């Protein structure tokens, strides 16, 4: 038998009489030779053995165990006693050794526990409970326990090499895990760690077979230790460290053979091994496997990996997170698959609480900045923005403030709506919280955004960049909750805000609905109960004690509001988008700061500027303000914040005053129209607007009545048909019989809009009758202004009006108006009417027109119009000639093509021939799908 054992650091070997090629301690060398030659007794050997070391005894034991059974000398008789004594001594020494090792392990475990308890990092993600922490015997991350682990793996360090036949028997030491004992013995043993090993005894057969025969016999057991897997299977791990080593060796071979859809099941195993493995190279390989585990991980798989990364980070601490996890992220920052880059972006945010603070504000911030600027995938940039928000919640380096502001502007200007939304929900609130801590919210962030808006308005006199305006204004709007929280926290009463007794309730509608939890004032303050107490003191302070010494609120009143109102006066009132944006901003500002603040601080500043009174009718300054966007923004952004009866009355009164003043001063009505458009978008204000218009209908001034008639056109499109029938049409009928012709003419666009939007037959007939009276009543025969308004209205609503109304009313009356215009002797009026007729005919030419209508009205009207244009506008005459030829061609084609029922013979033959060829071609098709595409190919 070839047995090779290395022990005690001895490097010499000999070939003995027994046939064993083994090293032996020098003191035993001669003694062993004498014993083999039967010159000494077993007692002599025991006496010498009692003075040697334990590992030398272990080396001596196989020698004695494998002595040939043929030695029938007195020394051989003593052989069994010698073996028994040596085994007992080894067992005793091993028991002492394992007992001492267990004590050392227990003490080191207690030391680690005390260290972890003292230096424990703050738990941020409580929902993540790493299973590693629940292990009863956690390996230390440091090398402090390596000495214990190495000593427990003494057998492994001896580098044992066995032949196949003795591999099983010889590699299992006499001391093994308790589970190697029978059940009765295990129940009587203390269940501690796996390091509690005891001697394993195997029953020896009472046979006299030679070891060579045993070896040959066992060779028939088919075992493989030559391959990598066979080597792993034949070695049973006997400690935590050896388990980790085994997993580190095996996992790289297991992962590629697991289905992609099931690989997330390996995440706990990979993480546990990477966490506890003693070799840095192996840990790096395992983490590399983790980040490359799934080719394109979906959302759920990425969440699982992130959960594992957080558990890993909480277990190993910031140093190893920086050294081991971050490099994996950096490697994949430019990966070709967006899902992998998405994992990197999400990891930067998830790991932020567990990184060294210097790394957060340097490497991680730079990584995210690079991805925000360079990545083309919207989803990746969205994840980057969310991670940047998390970083902003942990960063504490004031030097990075400006870099954060530049990132904020880049994020707000991103072309993707997803990225901008994430910026408002996560990044901006987190950055605002940091800005507030630094004292820069009122001194830098808000003033800078306001200055950018003012610069846009100055540069945009000939074309405002509405996208950028929206970008800056929406950012200001998202900062309102942070600004209000700052006002509350720096109020004179902030020190009195203590939670005791019954906490007052906050009304559900007290604040606008936040875009995200980070924009909820109660979240910023700390709790809803704390906010309730502060709000109670806030209202009392404003109502009874004023704002003296309240610097943060005085800044809002004396600096922010005046600058905003000045900006509002500079925007284009005809820009519906700008008006809407500023209206929403003021609405949120007033709702957030409360009703008392709105009534005592906001409204007075607007009223001072608007100065609504009869004195200002002839005042150019007063009229100038009333024509600006200040009017619609005050009406829709401030006066609509609260909807109690007194608030509605105030809004009605304001709109009535504006309508009156603008009408009497002959000023443009754009500001009033903007107010009606913005308010008309909400059905809750339709009744209120109709009340305002009725005030104009019955006003004593024709100018006001005329304005009211024009405002109906704006309101009709959004009002339901019941209100149109009950409130709008009666008011218009009243105005259509007004003594002033200008008032009657002003009703025509509103009547036209009704024809365009309403489907009730009765309503349409009433409107049709009213318009017919305008066209057919002799008193309007020479009313050039009325005819112009009717033609413009027909051109606007004709293509969308009911077909019957268009065919029976609009087109015939346009023909009549074209005939009348041929007789107009004033060239300016004739050209004006002809120009409007040209626009109306151009719009109607796209509609379906029957042959009779084309022949009897549409073509004759065009020919009349061409007569006018020949003399007054030759360029229009060329276009009209082309239109007439096209219409005549359509009529000729319709005349040639008889109805389907009486198809000509030639057409029938062509049709049948074509159908026959097509069916024949289809019949030639076989089951081959490739031929189907060839049927419809053009012949070459």
C-alpha cells in the first residue's frame, strides 16, 4: 500500500519492512526499524511515543495500524494494546484541542458582536432583512478569525494525498461532525458549532484479509476522484471556511448551466458566498457573476439583485462596498444593453446609504452625471435622476451644491417627459431639502429661477421660448412646499409647537395634491401631527400678531410676490400656455400658504396694481394693466383658490368690472377672453361665467352688450347643450334684436359656433332662423359689416357643421352673397367681401358636395367670385380658375359614370375580365406561403 503523509514539518522518507513509504520523526526512526525487526517491545515504543508531539503520534498511528498480521512475536501480541493506548491519547488530545478552539471561537464571536454593536451603520432599508445575519455562526469579515479557521482545517493544511482505495477511509479523520455518530450518540452530545468534532469509530471486520486484498476488493466500487467534480464530491467540507471555498469553486461552473429564467434563485447563494469567502479574487469573481447573472434583467429581477446588494452592503460595511461592489457598477456603465445600465443606475442609489461619504460626493456623483449626459435610453436617465435624488439626501459637501444645481437644470431640460417627471418627484425635492439646510433656498435657488424667467421674457419679445418658461416655472411650482415648510420652521412660534393633548385635524383639501410624497409638506416637516400644530399657530399668528420679525415670510411677501406679479405683467396675454402655467402656479402658492395669507397678502398686491374703478376708464396706465396677463392670472389663479360664496361673488364682480372697463375704454378684449378660456375649461365655472355674461346682456351700454355677445362664442364650445338651450340661446336671441346693429352683428360668431357644436334639431332650427333673418331681412341688405361677419362665420364653421345645414343653408347663401358682391360699386368693400368669400369657398371645397349642389350653387358662386377677382386681385383669379376647372371635371366624371345598377357594357366587361384574372391567379397558389406575396407584385 502506498501511503504518503506530510506532518510535523519533516521532509524525510524511508522504505520500511512493512512496505510503507512514509516520513517519520527522527527520534522514532531507529526505534521503528528495531520494532519492525522485533528487537524492541511495544512498551518501549509507547514510552518513546509519550514524549513526542501530537502530529508525530498521528504519523505513527498508521504505521502501527498497518503492521503485517503475520508477526507472531511477543512484541506483536502487544501491538493491539499499543494501538489502543495511542488512539486513546490522540482522542484525549483532540478533545482538549477542540474544546480550546470552541472557547476561542466563542470569545471571538462575542468580540465581533460587541464591535458590530458599537460600529453598526444606520439601517435605512428596514424592509431588507439579509438572511446572512441569521446564521448562528457568522464568519468574521476581517482576518481576525483566519487563525482559528486555519487551525480547524489542520487536516486540510497537511496536504493529504491518498490513493483511490484508501481515500474515503483515510480522508475522514477520527474527529468528525457529530452527525457521523449513530442517533443515540448524537442525542447525548451537545449541539454546538460544526467545529465540535469527535473521534469517528468504524467497525473493523474480524477477518484476516491482507490490506492489499482489501484495496483490490474496494477498487470495484466505481468512484471518480480524478475529475474536478469528482474531487469536490470526494471532499466533505468540515468547516464554514471550507464550505465557502467549495461554493466559490463550484458556483462559476453551476451558473452557466441554470436556465436564464431561474437564475435569480442563485442570488442568495452567490451573495452569501461573496460575503463570507476569504479570497478577494474569488469574491470579485462571484460579484461579477452576480451583475452578469441575467443577460437582460427585467424589473423584478433587477429588484432582487438590488435587494441582495443592499444586504451585502449592510453586512460587509462601507469599505468592502467601495472596493468590491462599485467596480462592478463601473464596468457596466457603458454596457450595450439598457437593462444592465439601468441596473447600474439603480445600484448607485440603493447603495448610497452604505458608501463612504467621500465616495458618494465624488465617484458615484460623477458616474451618475456621466450617465445623465451620455445615455440615450429614457429609462436609464430616469433611474439616474432618482438615484441622484437619493444621493442628494446623503451628500454633505457644500462644494457640490453648484454641481447639483447644474445637474438639476440639465434634468429639467431633458427631452423625455419621464425624466422630467422623475426630476420633479425625486431629485428636485431632495435637492431643495439640502438647499434649505444650506440656507440657499431663498437666497439662491428661487431667485436664480426667477431671474432666468425674466431673462427669457426680455429675450423673447419676438418669440418666447415657452418650453423653457414651462421648465423654470414648473420647477418653482415644485419648490412651493419646501418654501412653505421653511416659513413654518423659521416662524416665531416654531419653538412653541409641541405635541400635547388633542391634535387638530388638517382638512383634506387644505393643500394641493402633491406630485410625490417628497412634496408633501407633512413629510418635509416630519409628521402630519406636527404640521397640524404648526398650521394652527400659523393661522393665529397671521390673523392676530402679524409678520414682524418673521424674516422667511417677509421675504415671500416683500420680494417674491412683487417680482412674480411684475413678471406676470410681461407675458403675452394671448399665449394660452403661459397664462395657464402662471395661473396654476399662483393657485398652488395661495392654496399652500392658506386663505388668510391669500386674502391679506396676495390679493391686496394684485388689487393695488389693477386699480379697478371708473376713474381708470380713460387712464392709459389703468387700461394698460387691464389688457395684460395680470387680469386672467389674478382671476383664475388667485380668485379661484377658494370656492365659498363670498369668493365666487368676488370673482363674478371682478370679471364684470373688467368687461365693463375694457368695453367702455375700447380696449382689446384679449385679457377677458383669456380669463373665459381658462375658466371655461372647468365645467364648475360655467354657471358663474353665464352669470357674468347676462350682466353684460342687460347692461345699459351697447359697448358692454357687444362684448358680452362676443364672449358667448368662447363659452359655447365647452358648455353642455342643456345650458346652451336654457341660458345661451335665449341671451343671444335677446341680443340679436338689440337696437344697436353692432350688437346684433356681434352675435353671429356665437350662432355659428352653436351650428358647429350642437346636434339638437330644435336648437339648430332656431339658430338657422335667426341667421336667415340676418340674410333675408331687407333692413340688412346693405349692411356690409354684417355680410362680412356672416361670410367669415360660414367659412369657419361650414366644414364642421351638420351636412344638411351646410348644403341647404351655407352654400346657397354664399352663392347669393357672391352675386350681390358683383354689384358692389365700392372697390375696397368689394375686395374685402371677395377675399372672405375666397377663404370660405376654399374651406368648403374639401367637403363632399352633391352634383346638384355643385352645378346649381357652388360652381356659379365660384364664377361670380372670379369676376370680382379678375378686376381686383389677379393672383386670386388664377387660383379660382383652377378650382373651377377641377369642379367641372368632377361634374363631368359623375355624368359619364352612370349609377352602379346601370353599368355600361364596356365597364362590365372590364370588371368581369379583371375579376376572372384575379381568381385564376389565386387558384394557382399552392400551400407555399412564399408565393402569396408574388400575387400582388407589379410586373416588370
